[in-house]
């Protein structure tokens, strides 16, 4: 059943066309990731679906009676506890409870029946479980929501949307205010969510593990690809290769026909044929070659070599105002270490990063640094320290005043800040461009140790991949704090766990850590015992459920084969020079029209096959 229906949507914003005839259908229970470059219009589309803005054209329709939920734009505040705030996400439950005090006696039974149907008694426990998954312990859940910082209150807003248990959940960058632990929990929660979801995210881990289709917003149009982000990249690459081959074949055909025209245009005996070829050339379909946006590239300068260890801590304590947050730290960092910090927000990861960066003096113990050690430190809060009226070049000139302007510009260019952007006031830069500037400033002296505290918050997917490649090529040591599992998995080869007031090595990998978090979150008690009859019934039901998918896949495969045969026959006819003889214009037109229809039918059949195959694979069928 179609839950959300978008047809021929056009939206202009600030004179710029963001969507032009965009179509999208989301079925009940389907989780779709919405991707596209920064500024493509993803958040604008979500606002249109919510009814906050009106499209310039087209239709947006939500199924009758369907409930939609999204994260509030404003962080919640006030004296209500976290649990009570989250409970407001279910207005029906609140209305029913309020009605118990005023309802006529004959309605009380009806109200109680509805409260049982929506499991109202279990609602506080469910709200508490969601809050726990997002990093709030029992003590925090009882505090007033207004006592938390903005980032933590946005987590409460996310918890409220998740608690609503809607038919359609809209999320815009839901991991931006989360740590790695909460991000991993959210991935699991979304993967089990029974409703439909449309999720704007640049988090590849989330897009691979929590969605079953990718909607790509590109050049104002939407295309839907089944599977997670990895499948989207593979399918898109394959289609791009096919498009490039088709463009090359058409170019060869045009060249052949143009050669005939150029050769015989001046000969009276061939004039009519040449004219016919000119007209045929004009009618040939236009297939654009694959036009890829300029790839995003980052590059870290290579540091000089240092003898290991480049940094060592011996019984160090660190904290603020004489109060230790971390104690008894005895660790070493070598020249090529790639270390990721694990641990929930508030455990001291940023405190540890500041300690290693030299931004925080130890309260006790000793830190030994190599005499020539240069440390590059990136933290997202540094964006607040940028001077809005000054350009990126102004900031770099202050950071390396002895360097020439050419060198200053070259350092900015390493992170994609080209000549068109280096002179722009930083107040007018996007969040992603500010992050690039901070990376350029952090690495200006070719650091031996690069400390990155949430470097990807405002970077799009392409920029995140550029960061992964640059870190892989970087010759120094890296200490990484990130909520992005994809970045952590590709970069880190060691993990340190920040918990219980200290930092210690963690011997497992990220999958083992994910399993550890899931085990901690599982309620105490034994799993229910299942009988062999239960297992046989489940297997039979699973086979029956998969039968329609297998049938759909087989039918789509057969249709693709038929279309491929028909396309080959038409292409063979169009490749025959005899078809371009006078009087056969209608035949050429009909052939090209049918080729276009075949392409559309084949794309639809391919999508149907991929969707069925992906569903079968996921179900183990």
C-alpha cells in the first residue's frame, strides 16, 4: 500500500529550482534514505512533505488516517522530566487519559479498551528504553528537560519522535547530535522499526544498515534504488558505465553519418541522400555522456619522521577546576597509530583529546612529548571561534603569517576551498565549508599527530569519503572521536575505551563493541523457549511470504530478457545504412521512439527485479 505519494513536484527557493517534476512513492513499512549533495534540496523536500512549505507544482499525498512524526525544529525546554516530555509524542494516549476524568460512565469502557489496545500502561517503560538508548540513564531521565544543553535536548526531541511510533517517520540528519554509542543504537532501532521512514543522512553506516532503499536527489530529480548505500553506489556505477557505452556508440554512429554528409554534400547525385542524413542526424537521440561533478579531494601534508613513541602518558589525571574527570592514564602513541575513542558522551573523550592536544594541562602525572612533535587539533566547536567578517584566507594568513599568500591559498585548496571561496566571509560559508577551513587550519604545520573530534558533522557523503581517503594516505598518527561508524571502521586499527573515569585499550572491533552495547541494552531475563512446532510454522510462513517475491523476480527477469532482444533488433535496423534512404523517416522515428520506451520499461523492470532480489537476500530466501 502506498503510504506517501509524490508526483511531479516542483519547488523553487530563492530563485533556484530545487525539484523539477520529482516523483517518489513510499510504501507502508519501507525505510528510505534520502541522499544528495549539500544544498540539493533534501531538507526542503521534507518540509514540503510536512506541509511547512507549498510546492510550486505537483501533488503530495499521505494515506488517509496515516500518522506522521518528525523531530521538532526547536529543542524542548521547561520543567517537565525527560520521560514526561517524550510521552507527549503520543497525543492520543494523553487525550484518552485526560478523558477518563470527564467522560460519561458509558464511555469509560470504550476508553479503557482503547488504552489497552495502544498499550498505554507500557508507554513510560518504552519512553525510558528509548531515552536509555540515546544516552540518558535513569537519573538523567528524572531531571527537567530544561536543565540539559541544546545538543542533549535535541536528543530528547528525537526520542519523542521515535516514541510516537508513527506510520511515517521523517528524520533530517538524526545522528548529528549523537555519539557513536547512540548512533549504533539508532541504527538497530530503525532496522526494527515497523513503520515507513524517510531519512536524510550523510552517515553511510546508517544508510547501509537501517534503510532498504535510497532516494537520490540530483539535478532536481529523484530516483529510487533498492538496497542500502553500498548497493546504491554499485548500481549507479553500473548504470553510468552503460550510459557511457551508449554515448560512445551513438557518437560513433553520428561520426559515420557526418562523414557521409561531408563527403557527398557537394555532389548533385548524392545531394538528396546527404540531406536525408542531415535530417537523420538531427533526429538521433541525445545521450549525455556521464557528467560527474568535480570529485571532492582532501590532502594532509606529510609530517617529518619522529622516533616512537611520539607521546607518552604516565599516571596522568585530567579535569577542570581541580576536579579530575579522568585518572591514572598510562598510554603511549606511536608515529603511525590510528586510534578511535569509544565511550558515551560525557565520559571524557573530548577532555582526553584536549589533554593530548596541549589545550588542557594535567592535574597529576607526566606527559612526555617528542621535542619536535606538532599536533593538529580539530573540534567542531572551533567553528564558533571563527570571525564571521573575515575570509578563509584572512584566517589562514593569521595562522601562518610568515608564509606567502600562494602557500596560504595552497593549504586552503588542499581541502577544496578554491579561489572562488577563499575570499568569502566565513559567516557566509556553509557548515561543510567551515569544517574544511578548520581542517586546513588544523593541518597547516604538517602535524605528526592529528586529533579529530567529530570532523564529519557538516560534511556531505562525498566530503566524508574524501576525508577517509586523505586519512588513509596520511603518514602521521590519528586520534579520532566520531559518531560515524563508517569512518571509524575504515580508519581505526586500535580502540581506546573512555569509561569509568579512565581510558584503556579495547581489544575488540566495532562489531564486537556494537554487540556489547546491544547486550547491555537487553532487558534482564531469559529468552522465551520455542518449540519445534513453532520453528516449523515459522519456516512455512517464511516460505509462503517469499513466494510472491520469487515470482516478481522471475517475471521481471523474463521481461528484461524480452526487452533486450527487442532492443538489439531495433539497434541492428538503425545501424543499417539502408534505413536512412528517402521515404523512411517515419520508420526511423518509430524505431527511436520505441527504443526510448524500451529504456523506460527496462529501468522499471530492473528496479522491480532488484527490489525483489534485495528483499529475498535480506530474508535469506
